[in-house]
């Protein structure tokens, strides 16, 4: 009988210890903090969404441009990346660097072209500046193009027009229509 009572006491002790361990575990986990935040659902056609993205294009070991953005969304169907708060730095040893900023852009992975929209501004390391609402960087010819109104200035010259082609390597500028220019003065 003594043996049966000892077994009952041992089982009761094990049950009490297990219950206390369960209570302590529940208490510790409930005080551990908030539940993890849910990841926002991506738009239907977006395959990947990233924060702080950076692309670099090189040809024959020479860097041609850097493209960075605060946020990006990649669409697998179109093979394009939508970018937000964008900075495009086009590099050229002889012509100098050229930085273009915009609110949004779309990078085409097949052509490596970049379509920038929303308060687009460009600044060259040698004093060139322009502003427009949209712009396309064509990677193959290293050319900036827009069909919108553009304000362009460089070394004492201010030019306004509608439509622009600007070759970043040679700094050749072509305004397509409604051109007004001023040289050596202020407007």
C-alpha cells in the first residue's frame, strides 16, 4: 500500500509540475510582444516588390549608368520594373556624369531603356540642366528623349521647346518645336 501511495504522489507531483510549466510557458509567450505585422499583399501582376534597389549597366567592363530607387515592383509578364523616387546617373569619362531624377520610372529589362515620369530633372557635371514632365533614356544610343515641354540651360544659354533629343556622350541637343532661346543673359 505504501508503494501505491508513493506512485500516486509521484504522479500528482509530475502533473503539478507539468501544469506549472504549461502556465509559465503561456504567460511568457503572451507577454513576449505583439504579433508580427502582416506583409501587404502585392498587386496582381507584381512578382517582386523591393525597397532600396540599385541597377548598374556595364559594357565591356566600363560602367555606363546607375539606376537607383527607393522602391521597385517587378512585373514578370512584361519583364519591366516600376520604380519610385528614381535617380539615374549616366557616366561618361569624356563628357562627364549626368544625373536625372524623377518621381517614377519604368525599367525595361529587355532593352535596358528607362521611361521616367513626374517632375523629371537632369543635371550634368559640366553645368547642363533641364526640366520636363517625362523622359525616356534609350540605352543603346545613350540618348534622352521627350515629347513634352522642356526647359534646358547650359553655360549662359537658356532654351525652351517642345520635344527634345539629347545625346549624353556628345552633349548634342535637338529641340523639336516651339523653340525659344536666350544667350548670355537672364530672362
